[in-house]
C-alpha cells in the first residue's frame, strides 16, 4: 500500500503541461465501460473537466497507442499491456487499480455447477464461448483456465482450445447495442452455452437475462485479473487528475459498486 501511494505521488507531481480546455483522452478495457463511465461522470462533476473515453479490447487499444494513437490515460484489463508501454518509454509508472475474476456465464436450463464445470466445458455438445486471446486479456485468462484444466486432465488444453468459440474481443468483433450486455446477448442468442468471462460482465448479463446463471470456477481452475493503469507521455495535468480520482476513495467505491475488487479502498 505504501508503494501505491508513492506511485500516486509520482503521477500527481510529475512535470506536465498546463491545464487546457480539451477533454482527457481515456482508453480503457471494455469490461470497464460502465464503471469508468460513472467514474468519469463523477470526475466531471467534481472538476468540470471533460473525459473522452474509448473502450475496447485492451490488447487492441495497446497496439493502437503503440502505433501513435492519441491517448492520455490507459486502463487495461491486465498489467502486461500498460507495462509494455512503460517499457517502451511511452508511458509513466503502472499502478494496479482494480481486480476482477473469470467465471462461467451459463445458458438457462443447462445443469452446471462448479464441480461439473470442466465436464461440461469438455462436452462436445456444449458450445464454449471465450474472448480472443492476445487481442483481449479475457481470452488470455480463458486460455490460462485451459492450461490449469490440462494439469487436472492431461489433453484438456488441446480439446478446449480447439473447441472454444472466440466470439468477442477481436478488432472485427461486432459490438453490442448501447446498454446491452454483449456476453449475455450471445448466450441468449444461442451462440454459446457456456461463456467464460469476467464476473463483472456476467453479473450485468445475469441482470439483463433472467435465467442465465453465474458459475464460479472451482479453486483448481480459478483465474484472477489484475487491472493496470498508466499515463501516457505528454499527457496533460488533467490526465493525472483523472488517475488520482480513479485511485481515490470515491473512484474506488464506484469500481466496487460495479463488482470489481478495489485495492485502494481503506
């Protein structure tokens, strides 16, 4: 925790350009859309400074930033992508600001429990949906689940990786209508019987689609997600103010309200 506050001090006191009227340019993981939209609204109300957000797969956003896309704050669903930008001298320090976890979103009528989840995922008649590895950390986390499954049942990784339907997270993936949980929509449309996704996504989907159920991964398959935040080189002082707000008690409480574990909460 001391290291966290030291890092916040670095972010706030770094030498940056003077305040300007332009909005803060935020690039953030799609799983953060609802939470950071609310955080941005609270930030605007508190400071009067606007935020222009772009949400998408963290890997795709990282590649866009590395290629020169204009961005000031990058909030990723993993630590790897912002750390890569920092290592390339494109951003400052990286701070862990939220945690999530993978779970299974299951269609109505399919009998699945934590104890039987691996059996169901391996069933050739069950459609297993994931996000896209490398482009989207949610896909990478799903493949981590498959590797853990292989330790329990040798050969599982190859079977699961081969049958997994990479339905979201690629640059060409369609987007959900405004206000609709995309993962829940895919399950409702029959595109997947079991969808491996973040708990925050599954919770929203369950609320919008009665009958869909959330199944917790058993301990031997459990995978957590650490979310990393960084400020890009050349960012304005208002970008550092936004980061400070995200890490504040108010910002962290909003993240927790949306189902994230907020590590900076007292």
